[in-house]
């Protein structure tokens, strides 16, 4: 799975991002994986649009994904994915 935060944020050279995990780590539900300073993204004139991309479908032939679009606070559930 690939999670991309913001559009064209690569131009910020990592500045607004901090991470609690490293490549190859296994994460569990509810674990904080990182933070983004959205004000820095907005100040750079960039969009906060984010994408979740499933890159490895060997886990199942389909994925069912539901998302709660309400504004969330840190630690709140954003959505649920199920591989079928």
C-alpha cells in the first residue's frame, strides 16, 4: 500500500513531514505512522489532496474500502479496508 500526502509536496523536500516508522516496518491498526504540518503545505501554495494506492493485490482479488469523510482528530478512525 502506498499513501501519498498532498499534491506536489515532493517539492518541499520532506520539510513538512515526520515519520515514526521506517521502510519495511509492519504497522498495526491505530498506530501513528507520522505527521504532516499542513500549514507548511498550504503556505507553499500546494493542495492537501491525499491518495491511498493499493500496490500489491496478492492479498486478495478485491478490496472493499469505506471512508468516513468527516473532519478527524489525531487517533480517530478514517476508514476501513478489507481484502477479499
